[in-house]
C-alpha cells in the first residue's frame, strides 16, 4: 500500500515536471509577459469603427460587468472620466507614451484596455465584431494582450435552427463574454493558444514576394501604419492595420508598436500619406519610432452583407518596408470571399469580413514570420494551381 | 498531274505560312534595349477607361506585386511613386511626356517607368449571358531618354461558347485580373 502511494507520488512529480517542461517550451505569446501582467487596468471608452450608429455606452457597460465578474480590477468610471478630462484625452483608439505614463503615475493602473467595435448589425441574423488589446501603462506602452471576436447569429444553426441567435443583445453578451475570458487569461498570464494556429491554405496570399534577406526575430520592432483605404467601407484602413497589430502581437516573436504611439508620431511630424507611405515618410518613422520594419498597404474591398444571404469579401495588398535596405522585403496580394473553398452546407463559411480579414492577415503574417518554404508558407509546388504565385529572390 | 498536285501543295503551304505571319502584333520590344539593365521600376497610376473608378488602382496593385514576385525587377512602393509625381509636378501621371519621364526617373532613381491603360474591367452582357472581362495595355518608358521600349496588351475573360450554352457568369474578376497581368508580365520577360 505504502509503496503504491509512493509510486503514485512519483508519477505525479513526473507528470508535473513534464508539464513544467512543456510550459517552458511553449512559444511566448503577447500575454506571456511575466512581469508585465497588470493587477489593475483602465478600460477606455470603446471606439466605433463600424461606420454606423452604435450604442457604445451599453456595450461598454456590458464589458465592464463581464470584467468585474471575472475578477479583473478596473479603474472606476469617475476616476477615469476625471483623468480623461485632465489630460484632454479624446482619442480612445490607442495609447501614446505620455498617456501611458500618466495612467501609471496618476491613476495607478498597470494596463489600459483599448477596445474597438468594428461591426454591429442588428439585421437578422445579427452580427458583431469586437477587437481589444491591453497596453501596459508606464514609460513604454507595450501590447500585453490582443484578441478579437466576431460572431454572426447563424454561425452554428444546429438541428432545425435551434442554435440560431436572433437578437443582437444576446449575441453581444456572448461575444463580450468570450473576449473577456481571453482577456482574463491574458491578465493571468495564461496566454492564447490560438496564436499559433496554422492558417488554412485558402486564406494565404494569392501573390507574394518575400526577400530572403527578411529575417524577423524577437528583437525585431515593427510599426503598422493605417492602410490606404480604397474600399467602400469606412475605417477599413484602420481595421486592417489593427488586424496586423493583433496577429503580430499574438505570435509574440516580434515587438509590435502600440498604434497609439504610431499615431502620435504621425501627428507630431505632420506626416500625410498620399496614396500610401513614401520612403521619405518611412525614414522619419524608422528614426522616431526606432523600428526595423513598417507594415503598410492598401485595402481594396472590405464588404460585409446584411441579412442571411450573401458573403463577405476582403481584398488588400500589404508591404513590409525594411529599415536597413530601405526596400520592400515582403509584398503580398490577398483576396477572398467568405465562401471560398466551401462546398457542403456552408460548413466553414466566414460570415463576417472581420473574421475573413483576420484569417487572411494571419496568412500574410505567417509568410512574414516564417522563413523559407516552411509548412506554414505557400508551397512552391502550389504555384499556378490555386492562384498562388510564390517567389523568393535576391 | 504530279506537277499540278505539287503546285497545289506549295500553294496551300504558303497559305498556312501566311496565316502564321501575323505573329505577336500585341507586343513591341525595342531591339536596341538591354532589358537586363532594368533593375528598378516605378509603376505609375494607370489610366482608367472603364466605369469602375477603382479598377485602375486594383490592376496596378496586382501588377506591382506580381512584378516583384517575378524576381526580375524591383518595383517602388506606390506611396514613393506618388511622392515623385507630386515633386516633379507631372500633369498627367498616367501618360508622362518625354521630359517628365526623364525628370521622374531622376527623382525616383529608377531605370524605367511603367504606364498602363485599363480599357475594360467588369461585367459584359450578350443576350442572356454575362461574364467578367478585363483588357489592359502597358508601356515601359526608359528614363534616360524617355523612349518607349516595350508595350503589350492582354485581354482575359469575356463570354465564351460554354457561357453562351450553359450560362455560369464567367470567372471571378480577381482571377481574370491576375491572369491578364500574368500574361502581360510573361510578354515582358
């Protein structure tokens, strides 16, 4: 009896050691930042990128309630309002260095949650897309955690339509719940397993060029500037830039600059983009932001559909500029519709442009961060088969 | 009789050879130009003769990325090209004059400029059949002299026999755009 107890103790010790080893070997994500996990956070008012009128106050109230339910300590509303008034803080889509430091010193928070509402469609079946990131308060505003949720009422209709969600408030509550669950995992340093998910082949760029000189490492610093918007959708340029920020931050193998810091430099140096980023502007950004790479591009299509019939469409091109060579080291062209590669009963259909765009951006980021023709990049043998044009040259 | 048959044979052969003589009338390549020396190009905004306002920008975007992907030449990012056009004060960026082309080449430090025209882009209809079509033409202007050294055209899509017989609406616009651009690039290299 005693010996069996000892043996079971031994097994437990072995299992725990194994678990510890596995945890140590897990690639770092945006949330695995150990010392940077904040104990108290401020939740900024939600920024509306949906292009339509949205009850932001109600959504934010639900967000605060869900955060409280999960034991996340949040800066009080009155205190936040006073802080914002004192600093004349009107833009809530990002956090610059001065604001981050003030949050740390005056409000005593460890992080600031920046949330954007990118779709809020009450037409049946309803749809909602929310995106959030937690930025550390202090001298350097780093992205600690980033995630997004996009849902449609008919995502999982189930048998005889029993899984359909008909009203938007119910869908909103579910979406906020999922986002805050992920935030809670981020705050407690558990990270996000989805960050290393392999993207499906149909979402990879259709045409891409990757210079062999491109080598992204842990020390690489990347700034994402808003994409040039040629689509019919308002804020599509900002939304796509946020997709890139999130996907790069979630991978954790590069340092992505907080968009609030990038925006502040654009304003301070009066940088205006005519049809995209010029090399002169890029040089200014390389210097003032101290970054190695800049991501930029153009959005051609970012279309959602109303109601149950239809399919979202997203088309964009992206460029990665290198500080050393002052050249484009990655260029890609992506276009997809929500039903690409779907043949049976709409299984796997992407019902929102947000979800589709996220997957497509993940495909580009995969190409960006994976050197050579690894398993996660388009296989050169795919060339010409599914519209992929793959190249890598000196 | 033998002579008669051989005469007919020669006549037919000449007729077929004559048919082949039309060749590549949709390409022009300057024989004196060393295309291997072209390392960096600027793709200027394309002229748009279609009803779709964004078609020229979409085609330009695909063309620039595809040109980079060939590995043959380096194409400047569109933002840098726009800065060059503004700095040199080019009146019509889609069709620069010889002087403007030389000036642009100096400012952007490129070996050649690429201009283009999108002639057709979108859906065409014929009785009950519809399909997408694209028609492009492009030119390469050498920046030292401002001479046109290469031109090519490509047309893809349209209503085919199967579309007429069975319907179907043709292939997606993005797909035929990539095909047409690929065809044009193949004519360059």
